[in-house]
């Protein structure tokens, strides 16, 4: 394992490697550990770190940017590319401010906040378990009266900064789809049932950002708005999307015991919603929402028809009338989903090297489609040009097909690094490669190694990723 150089006469590695039954699997991982790894390996950095950072904003590093793209691709592939009844969309972040009046965000998109008069800390009122005593400084009865705080971030558009130039950074992507509903169904030649999917940035001036990238002020959402006719099959469509989303999380390996689909009770739903399910993950601090799936009825389109005076209905061939479709929405956060993949994949385990020495390794057991690097290629020695050249040639040949990376150095350290970033396969070129064209492939989860003919590598990796 890590620290042990590969050598010729390969099989002894295999027989000596032993992974102990994940002794740390039950030990809860802390968010600090995840954040430290994310920083150390280049997944996620604090935004504007050299100026002390800015609360609620994060940057995705070289590996994080790739991983986040993989998460989005996985969602897009399942939600749009595999379906002939869903089309893609990409609307602007800043919309006409009337949008947010009509949607209800100007009047009601707020959280209630309180301040502790003693320590001056600010809290979201609905997040307080006990409102009689400050959780930070312990003072009793020190809170101010709760007051509403609108979460939309404001900006101004154009050269004048007055009320006529006021605009908002969208707090969700969905409204861009609703106001375009007619443009979309006419140009895509669709009639309900059909869906519109969009991934994009959203902004919320959260009162208390925190838990790493879980609650942030700038994030990405992946939203599906699925429009159905009011023909009695709407709840079927709702359940189908819930099942589809369940399958998505399962396909990408999220541990089922840490995921739950919580069915909202009528009193927990907005008055217009007919059904709602929150997808929640068991984070180190408890359950947190990743996605909400809701049956929103005709609420959104009707609100925009009322405010704009424009007809957004479609002509229903069955009823021979213009109808407002019902809406099933699935709204997921990309940043929270990526954080979930990191937390869920993170493990520390003991393993024994060939000398009988026990060492701990950190491993991210990421799904190969989500892992930023899929195959790392090493040269056993960095000072042997024939090995280096061969390894680099293999990496170049893999690159069009997989996310491949060449590296060199101490093999044990290379394994340790690739384990930490979740690379499912490491390929090592050694002297035997020069003799018979075989390479060692080491699998991340089992640490098992096998010799593969170089010209079978592509097929080998294709079958396993
Ligand atoms: P919360 O109750 O956690 O504030 P919400 O119920 O307001 O979330 P929705 O409006 O349903 O969230 O947004 C849909 C999804 O967008 C959420 O499930 C989440 O994944 C993501 N999201 C919402 N707010 C944030 C945020 N501040 N940071 C990161 N992701 C967010």
C-alpha cells in the first residue's frame, strides 16, 4: 500500500495487502476534516482568501471545478439527455424586477432573524432550538424581537442608481423558465406533459451562512420544471420524479442509510402545493436538505399571467380549451450535492503494508463518473526516461477517453494522493512494461493490483468506469 514501491514479481503485493474492515466507517467525519482535505487537495477554497475571505462565498479549485462539472453533467444527462420529453434552458441571472413582485419574492422571501444583545451574534429565528437563551454566549432572554429580512441580493442596472434601476440577483433559477413558458413550448414544439431543465447560479443573502458549502450566498441550482395537463395523472408524474431522483442518488453510490425522502405534511407545504418531498442527507451536524420536489399546481404560471397580462396557457387537444398546466418541480442544489458526494465518499481506514506496518489512509470512494481524475498514470522511477516516456504515452492515449493524469514520484505517496482525491484507478509503468507491455493497475477501494496488457487498458477502464 502507500509507502511501498511497486516492483517486479508483482503478486507479492497482492497477497500482503489487507484492508481492515473499515474501522473508521462508523466514526462520524467532521466538517473540518472535509474542508481541510478540500483545501489541501484543491477542491474548494475560501473566496478572496488573501483578503480574509467573505462569508458565504467559496471558490472551486482545479479538482473541485472538474468534480462540480461532473455532478452537473450527471444531473443533466439523466434529466435532459436521456428523456425525449425534457428540454434544456439557460436564462439570465438578472430579470425584470416585476418578475420577483409577481412570484412573491419581494413580499415574502424572507427569514426571521434575531440578535443577541450581549454577544451581538445574529441567528435565524427558525433555526433556534431554544429561544430563551443565546447558544453562543449563554445569556438568558438576550434576544431582540424577531424581524424579517429579505434574502434577495440587490443591484442596480444602468448608469443611474435610483429606484428605477433596482434589480435583483435571482434567488432561484425557476422563474426564468416560467416567464418563458410560451416561448419554450412553441419553439420546442412540446405540449404538456413535458419538462424544462436548467442549471445556473442563484443568490441569497443568507443571515447565517455556514457548514462549509452547505449554506452559501452564491450557489448553483439544478431545477426541473415538469408541466402536466390537469387530467388526473398529475400525482403519477410527481411520484415518477421522486422515484427518478431516488434512482439518481443510488446510481451514483450515495449511501442509502444516509439519505431520506421526507414527505411534507400539508401544514409544512405552501398553501398551493398539493404534495412535497424533501431529499435530505445525514451530514455530520444532522439532516440537511439537498433538494425539494414539489407539486406546485398552477400557482407560478397564474401569478405571471396575472401580473404581466400575458396568456401563458397552452391549447389542450383533449379538452379543446386553453389550459394552465400543473407543475411538478424538482429543485436541487449543486453545491450541496457536491458536498454530499465528498462527505459520503470520505473514509479513513487502517491498512497493513507488506512489512506488517499499520498505516491509516484517507480515501474518497467517489463514483468514477464523479471523480475528478479517473485514471492516474505513474512511472515507477522518475529518472528513467524510458519509463517516463512510456507512462506519458499511456496517459496521452487515455486522455481522449478518460480524465487521466500523469504523475511521478514515490509510488506510495502518489497512491496516497490519488486515494485522497478519489481516483478509482492508478496505472504504474515499470521495467516489466518494457519487457512484455504489461502495466500494474491498482484499484482504489480494494487496493488490489493486477497486471494488464497495455493494449487492454482502454477496455479495462471502460468496463469499470
Ligand atoms: P433551506 O431551508 O436550507 O434554506 P430552501 O428550502 O430555502 O433551503 P429551496 O428554496 O427549496 O431551498 O431551494 C432548492 C435547493 O437549492 C435546496 O434544496 C438547496 O439544495 C439549494 N439551496 C437553497 N439555498 C441554498 C444556499 N443558501 N446554499 C446552498 N444551496 C442552497
